[in-house]
């Protein structure tokens, strides 16, 4: 199972909430305008909304760059409550 599959399996995963938040934050009316403003491939946003594709790191970084909101806050907005520790576990 890939990381994207893990994310999409979360009962709290709501990418629509994050996409709508970013749209409102940058002041665009619809997904087409969002894609134009952020230079995203329009079918990607549609696939994310319809749960056919997970919201990946590159789009998350694009949202961060556009809004200035931290990655951890953006993850929380889409319901990603997984632990994303920066430090690897200590091997003994």
C-alpha cells in the first residue's frame, strides 16, 4: 500500500475542504481558476476531489507557496492526522 492509499483510507480525509479553503484564501471562484492561478493540471484537482488520486506533496507545496500556511496546518485542514515526524525512529 502506498502513502497516497494510506491517506485516502483515513476516515478523516477531506481534500475538498482544503481545496475550497485554498480557493477562498487566494480569491478564486472555481477549480478552473484555481488551476490557472497556481499552474496546476485541471484534471488533477478533479481526480483529488473524486478520490481517484491522493493529494500529493507537489500540490501540497504549491498550496503552501500560494497561501503561506504551514504544511502541517494544510495537512490538518484536509484531515490528515497521521504522524509526520521529521526524525526517524532510533534503531537499537
